[in-house]
C-alpha cells in the first residue's frame, strides 16, 4: 500500500518517470506473490498503463492496458466495472495517439457495457460519454459529439466536477461551428 501511495504521489507531483518505475515494481511484486487476485493485478497493470501514457510511452501503455483486459477476461469478468474502465482508458490513449478508428469502437463497447451493467444514468457512463464526445468533436462529428456531451450532462448532478469539462468541450465545438449564441 505504501508503494502504491508513493506512485500516486509521484504522478500528482509531476515525477512521472519515477511513478512508472514504482508501478512496474508494484506489478512485479504482485505477479510474484502467491495468491494475488487477477483482478488486483489487472488494476495495477491499468495504473501502469495510465502512468506510461502520461509520459507518452504509448506502445508500452497500450500493451499494459491490453494485458490487463486479457487478465480480466480470463477471469470471466470481461463486463465488470473494472473492464469497462480499462477499455475506456485504452480508447482514450489510442485517441491521443491519433488512432481514432481503433478508439471509436472501444468507446462504444465501453458505453454499451456500462449502460448494460451499471445503468444508463450511472456517473461512470457519463464519464465515458464525455471522453467519447470529446473524440467525436475533435474529429468534426459535432452533432454526435454534442449529443454524447448533452447525455453526459443530463446524467450528472448539477455542480458535479465533470460537468464543467463536458460544458467546456461542448462550448469549443459550438465555437468551431460558429454557433456563438449557444
């Protein structure tokens, strides 16, 4: 637990390479520990993927996310909240790399699973919709992006911290479309 807290602190203080090193150490320790739960190992592998993406080591991040998803699927939990989060994280990372064609179906899959498992008005579904809406807007698919962001905003309670991001993305898209009065 102390190393996990240290890795998180390193990430939050901008010591990203050191955070990657800590996440790798934690993962190796978990994999060598007898009786370590596959879901816990997959979660750590996902944290490593996030850390690697933060330092733009995208091929390594992708590999970590895909290993984590395979590990989750092998336990029969391919439709769990953890798998949904990992799939969404992988999609976001692929989009950051310009691999939108690969990211789009992953976002859709994460949304479908999230709506089915968690319900259509769950905050996690809203977070995925925000990420997906951003992708759509950046690719010029403004009507779809606006619809995704509007759905996310309708799910979240007023004042929720993610509403501001959704409104910002929506505002940027409206400006690009010269819909200045909205």
